[in-house]
């Protein structure tokens, strides 16, 4: 889930600020789950800091997600017991699910970038907003999200699919997800050089959602590009998986 550099980032000071930014990132991720599951017709619920699915999740999505620290392991395990194989999003990296048949799939970092200030950037060359089902089908095919990110999301006021074209070919993409208090940048991909153009993505977000902070999570080289572009690491995120 990547973004980028355009204007100076406001400084983050104090643990309280980082905690608020972490909560904002987790809240945005949970809102994504709410809407994606809704368009799939999959019921879900929230109970005392735990989001959980009530039927098989779409591909690449977890069956449960913690929304606050300190959710008891036993409650998480009960919430997913109907799924022989599934994933759990441990949003605050404070669960130990190893004794229940799970193993860590990956560890990532939640990130936050303060709203850009100053003169708005120009729209980056080659980038455009995906506007139709046929273009979204091509986008999904390149990102391996066919039958996951459905055309119904194109009509949601919260979702904006971005694509970059070069010589007539779609070569990169991302999603902006507008939530209360922030814009979540996720599902970034690049078909050719494998490097996300973070600065361009931040510019797109600034043009479409001026004055809004950006949140998301990532790992590895993608995380390093975010941090280099002015994002701040605000906490760890672990996804656990149990094979069916």
C-alpha cells in the first residue's frame, strides 16, 4: 500500500500523535473491509474491538481484524473457528496465535503522512482515474485482484482507482480510499520495473483530496520508499495464516 513526496510533511511529535495516527490507519483499513465485504454480499460484524467475517472472505482478505490492542486470543480464535483455512489481521501485533494452528504470513508497518501544505502539485503525467468496468478488469488482471475488487466499487464515492499508462499500455496502479479523517493509499502495483512511483501517487491524492493526510501499511522495499517519501512508521502490523 504505497504513497509519496510532494510538499513538506508536518512534524509528528509525541507518542500521543503516533497513537492517534495508528488508530486512524487501522480505522481506515477496517472501513475498507466493511465496504469490500458489502459489495460481495458477505456479512460481517464488530464486537468490542474485533471485526470478523460471517462467511468466506474474498481472496487476499482476512477473516478477522483487531481494531484495538488487547483483544483476547480466545475471542479471535472463536471468531474464525468456522474457517478451516483463513487469515487474521493482528493490527497491533500483540496476538500469539501459534498455539492455535496459525503462523505469521508477514509483518508490516502502518504508516502516516501528514497532509501536504503549500501549493497543490500538478496532476502527474501518465496517471488517470479508472472510469469503467472494462478498464477496471484490465487493472485487476494485472494486479491479480480479478473477482476481488468488483466493478460496484467504481460507483462508491470512497474508492478511486488510479492507473498509469505508458505507450498505450497500463503499467501501474493504486487505490485511494477516502475515509473519515484520512485517505488510505493501498493496492499499489507496477507491471514493469516493479517500483511504485510514490511521489506521483501522493500528488494524485493531493489533487483529488487536498488537505488530507495519507495512511496505509507496507513492508520491505515498498515500506522504505514510503518512509523516504515522508511517511512515518506508526506501528507494527502482523497477518497470521492458518492453512485449510
